[in-house]
């Protein structure tokens, strides 16, 4: 039986908003208690906008934020844990 070569497959989860250099194009709002868990265990987190991805970077001040996450975050009651 001849050997077949499979085509290259993109293994990055859909919707992680990366720029091709491992730098995210924008950052998302995620529940605080899930960030460390994802960073240590590699679990996927779900952003307020519904995107799911592993936490790989921490945002720097002035980093672009997902407009959908920002809109949802601003509509949440103040003082609650997000």
C-alpha cells in the first residue's frame, strides 16, 4: 500500500485573533479566575464575546480590546466579579 502525505492543517483554534507572529491582534475580557487556570493548565477560556482560546499573553496598557467584549463588559453591573 503506498504511503500518503496529508496536507498541512491549521491547528490554531478559530478566532484567536493572532497576527501570525504569536502576538494577538486584540485582547478579550475573560473571567479572572479562569486566566491563571488557562495559563498553567492550558485550558481554553471563553471571552465575554464567546471566543474560546488558551491564555498565552497578558495585555499591555493601550493594547487593542475586542469591541464586543468591551461593550458587554461596560454593560455589566459594577462591583461584580467578571
